């Protein structure tokens, strides 16, 4: 297979593309405190992964996507991706949604921590839950199983992947919290940040209104009347 970016010829079923430009520390810091639900709302409420569960507790996650697509149940290219990882990267693994074998566990978690990664997202299963539950490396997966992976290959690194219904491109900003995981392209960050700040302000004003009991009492009735409901 020919990598058009580097003219490197790879054997069929294997590909390692160049590392994407990291998301700036400024954007990572700004989005680290924005809930995934706010980001999702500002992206139209139909963006983000479905079915992923946090297996580390509730520490939030924010970083640059380092993507890898592997054959279900195999982790050879994940091991290689961990060697390429940089501080601030989030490893996004497309394992085909397979839950019969874990593709990442405690030893690979230690490698990710050593590399300074800020999270792991797995379209598949992990194992060694007790180690992940220490909480210092956020991880999201579809499930957990004791069965381990093979290390035979193939796979692709730094290519667009599908992860629990979410498309992730290398270099995307990946944000996760107790509600779930969303990914955003770098070109969208400035406009998205402005929308998020507006929504956060609007929600805070609504909370204050609830506390003071001064919200418009006719607001929801007006919406119902627009639908033809005789309220």
C-alpha cells in the first residue's frame, strides 16, 4: 500500500502516517473545563461517541487525537502507536467494536502514562480494570473482558477512524468526561469555543433564574401552543 504523504510503500494491511500537528496547549487548557454536553449541544446535538463508558472514575480528558485502527482483538499497531505518542495525546483505538478480547490493559496503560498521554478511547474492550480505576489516566471503552489480545497485526496509525459512531481524524481535539466523548477538528475550535461560552453563560443565567424563581412562567406553554397544544 502506498502512503501518498511520504511515498513509503507499506505491505497490505499496514500503514503508519506522519504525526498530526498537536492541538495548542492554549486550546487544550480552554476546552479542558468545558463539559462534553456543552460541546455536543454547540455541535448540533448529534456529534460524539455512543456507548463508551469511563473505566477510570470521572477525571476529565482533553488532548490531541493519535488514531489507530486494528484488526479486532489485536494490539500490535497499538503498541507501535504508544511508541509514537507525545505528551498531550489521546490514543483513539478503532478495534471494530469487538468485545471478545481486550486490546489494551495495564502494561499498555503504564506505557501511555510514561509517554505523557492524557487519555485513551477504545472502540472495543480493555482489561485490568483495577489499574485503570486508579484514575490518573482517563480511559473510555465499550466494555471490559479478561481475554487478552493477539499481537499479529495489521493496522493503520494516524488515519481517520470510526470510534463508537464518532469519526475521529488525527489531530482532532478529543474531550471526555462523565457524560461521554466528543472530537472536534482544529479548524472549528475558535468558533466552537465562542458558542460554548455563550451557552455556558445562558445556562448560568437560567440557574440563577431558577434559584430566584423568576423564570418566565409562560415559556414552556408558549412552546406547546406553537405545536398546537391548547394550553
